[in-house]
C-alpha cells in the first residue's frame, strides 16, 4: 500500500541495498533517488513516464501545474485528476514509488492566483484526493497543502518540505512600464506563504536533524529578473527565507521549483552557510518554452533547457553529495551539476 504524507513529519526506513532505492550495480554509491517535474497537461502526451520509472526513484514529487484545469468547477477538476491517474505510465509509477508534491496556479484553479481564489478550500480537497490523502488525515482540515516528511536512511536523513505558494499569496504588482508582466512589490508589502506557514517552515528548519532539507516551491526562488511569477516579486520574503536558512543552521538546503516551462540550475552563496543554495527548476513535462531565446538570471549555472524534461537528484549520504540531472526523453541527461554539502 502506498505510503502517504502525514501532517507531522514521519519516517520511512529504507535499505541501502534494495532495488527500489534507485541503485544498480553501477550506481552503488546512490542511497536515495528523487525525481520531480511540473507543468503537465492531460491533453498532451507525456513521453517521460517510462524514463522516470527507469530511474527507480524512491519518490516522485509533483512541482505544480500537475494538470491544467484553471477552473472553479470541482466536477471538472476531479475529472481531470482522474484522467491523469489513469495515464498508463503514471499509473505504473504510482505502483512502484511514493508520490507527493504541491500545486501551482493551473491546478489550484486560477491563473496566477493566490489568496483571492474563492474555491481554494474545495480545490484543496480535490488535490488531497489526487494525492490519496486519507479522509481522516489532519491535512484535510488544514488550510494550505504544505507538509513535510523525513526519510531515515542507513547513513543519514533527508527531509522533504512541501510549500504552498498559492493559498496565502497576496496580490502581485503588474508591470505597466516595461514589456514584463509582473514587477516586484514594494519591499515589505505582501506575502507568499502567509504568517502561519512561515512559522511552520521556520520550525521545520530549526528542528531538523536531517543531512539534507529539500524545499519544494512551485515557483522559482533565485531567478528573479524574468518578469513572471517568482519569489523575487516579494523581495523581503526572499531575504526572510535566506535569513532563516542561515540562522537555523539547517544542513543541505536545496530548493526544487517549476512553473517556467524551462529547466535550469541556479546557485547562490549565503554568508554564514558552508554550502551554496541551489534552486533546481524542472519544467515542463508535456510542453516547454520552445521559443526561448534568453533571459537574465544572475544565479544561473550551466545552460537553460527548453525541451520537455524532468529533474533527478541522486544522493550519496556518506559523502554528502547530490548529483543533479535534467533528464529528457529516452533518459538523455541534458544538463547536470554535482554538489557536496
């Protein structure tokens, strides 16, 4: 029976010799494999599910826009979620690994939507149904889809922290002065996570004993100059999360993001932290920004991938290293970096 997320962090013990942990005889230094992706239309073919399955992931994480509903009609939303779960490749993936994730605007129900979406409570219940969260779970009574889980391995622990960047997010500021869609709010104005989720997140990092703390955000954290949705539209919130990472001394913090229909790595050094903060953007699964011709990102590492792909993280718990890979059709590694934490 597939294990689901509980409101409080729970643990799952995994054998470092199991065939389900993403290892093979040629990868005997990989203790845990995480696969993730975003931007998945049910009306377009997803050619990547077999490639995801071939990586033998311990977990698949949805990064948002898991379906494209853009609706307050819950019957339609439910129908699209059921269609996604019936997709052959995804159905096979559900049989072999744990599934979790967050939502973004198109599965939330309102394009670029936030706190103002009138049907967010009903949409959240449909999201929990998609994630197979039991009816009696405390998550069913919680506002927002944020939650966490610890994976305890032989040589260390990985904590996965799922954020909700929709339910509490206050209004954006349209940019009427340039050709960009959105510009940053005045410093100190508005919030992405809301007060309660911020308190929860700080406690999660402050109390974490994990070797790696993987934060899942539907929107990019570091890339901040493109004029679309990004944490950079709330610059004080960027500073706040960076300060929390420094002050809590949380180990191995990595951010996974989606939304953009491009995939890329961003990296930033934080004063007071011994490792660089990496934001790994993986998007999209069924469609990509094929007309991409460049945009500024002062934190970019490597090249931008603008074809369909998913993200892969391979953890070596002894050396505290992660291999990050952007993977395309037929398992082709399109870009990669590695980092010791």
